[in-house]
C-alpha cells in the first residue's frame, strides 16, 4: 500500500482524509497531544485495522475523538454534570473522559468495556476531518504498540509507511504527551492517566479526584485495572532506562560514577555541561516544563537504538504537565528509579 502524504496546510486535505475514514481506511491524524492512528470509530472492521497496524492487544480500548462536546450524547449515556463542566473548561484540549457507552459504540472500540473514552482534540484540521467524515474517529497513539509515542509525521511514517492509507502532517505536537484520562463512571472522579491537563486543574473543576494506582506504580500483568492499557509495557526504547532523581550535582556524581561505554544520559538542557563525555541528550528545559513534554518522545525515539546499553534519565518534579512527564518516564523505566541523594 502507498501511504498518501497530506499536508494540514492544503485546503483539500480534510475532505480527502474524511473520505478515507468514511470508506473504512486508516489515517494518521495530528492532535495537540500526539499523532493518532485514526479510523471510523463506529466501524468494527475499520477499528480492527488499527489494532492490527499497531500490534495492539485487543483488550486495550481506543479513544473516540469528536469535533464538538455536543456529540458525546450520541455515544455516551448517564452523562454527569461534571463531564459538561470539564468539557466547558478544557475542550477542545488534552482531556479524555471515560463515560458509560451507548450500544452505538462497537465493542471492538471499547475493547469489550461498557464505558468509552471521549475527547475533542485541539487541532482545527483534525476536527474538520471528523466533521466531514460524520463519524467519531477512534484513535490511539500512532506508534507501534509499546514504543515511544509519535509526535511528528516522520515518527508515524517510520512506524507505518506503506501500512496505512494516509498521514496528515500537522507539524510537531504542541503538548507531546497523550491526553489526561479521567474516569467519571464511579461515585468519585478518578485520574487514570496524567497528561496535558494537570491534576490541580481537574480538582479546580471537580472539587475531588482519586489517582488510580496505575498512575503511580507498575501494574501486574494479570491485574484487573480500570484502564486496561496501563498494564502493558509502554514508551520504552530498546535499552534499559533508569531514572536518577535528586539534585543536579548528586545525580551527575552518581551517573559519572556508574557510566559505561554504550550508555547515554537523557537530561535537561540546563544540565548538558555536567555530562561531558556521557553522550548527553537534552529533551527540553527544566525551567520550561512544556518543552520537556513536547520533546520527550522524540528523544526516547532517538534512544531506541540497539547499540545503546543503558539510559540514565533525569525527570522533572512538580505538578501540571511535569506530572505527566514523570509518569511517562517512569513507565519507560519500568519504575526503576535511583535516588542519588540516598546513594551519595
Ligand atoms: P493511547 O491513546 O494509545 O494511549 O490509548 C488510549 C488509552 O485510553 C488506553 O491506555 C486506554 O486504556 C484508555 N482508555 C480508552 N478507553 C477507556 C475506557 N473506556 N476506560 C478506561 N480507559 C480507557
Ligand atoms: Mg499509546
């Protein structure tokens, strides 16, 4: 198959992409979070192609992308006021809400769950594609399952060139990590995945929030979890990733003491001078945490190289989007964290 390259700046792109969606094809779409691998979310056969192209386990549900908050009544029932409040505050934007699913949503999309994740992405071209297609677009991140997510069209082509119908190139993703997921189907709202909307922002609207254990710890492969995807290996380059926490100086001392040829250091731009001789790679500025979220997956892709033995990674502290960066890095490291302060 020849993968059609469509620029988001070309006025004909939304119509061409929408036609592919309507006819059951696969289109990679740009969003403010990461690139998604999209198909008609109401068409079981089209959705199956997403799972096949990604090598995604069938029990890992997809997110339905809508062009407007008003559309969720078509796919969800018993929608609480909190959902409308969150949509008002954060849509279009990097927030997915889990709500009870109507029968209009195929089980293939929800991976057999009675709930569905819905999101309105902050990308005008992608919303126009959804509008013209006349159906919600089911889309997980466009990476091959288990690999770092896709934040540029080049990442998508690297993983899927010749294997999907089209890609819409909308440039590099602004947020760079996947959406925040909040489950609104229980008595109390539950954070299933941190993302571009910080937990503090959710609490401001909801007044309450439980953080699911899948956010903070490694989940057993056999465990029954609220967000099924979370037990799988995620975001990981081929090499072993180890997070080194603690002050700049203590972390650098620890890494220099343990660094071996073939290792790499993933650090903040401000720290580059501390790692002469350790092949450091910066993923953004610690002082501008949104540059870290925007740069993380591109950096993990560079480090996805069989020649690299171990990656020592520096992780930002704090809330907001830093909380999401911590979560992705911890998952990439399978929660292997060394406290340089305690080691000193
Ligand atoms: P991805 O965008 O590739 O990270 O995949 C979508 C994520 O949304 C997966 O990790 C799913 O576990 C999560 N998700 C989608 N629908 C639901 C749902 N109904 N309940 C819980 N999590 C969901
Ligand atoms: Mg993903």
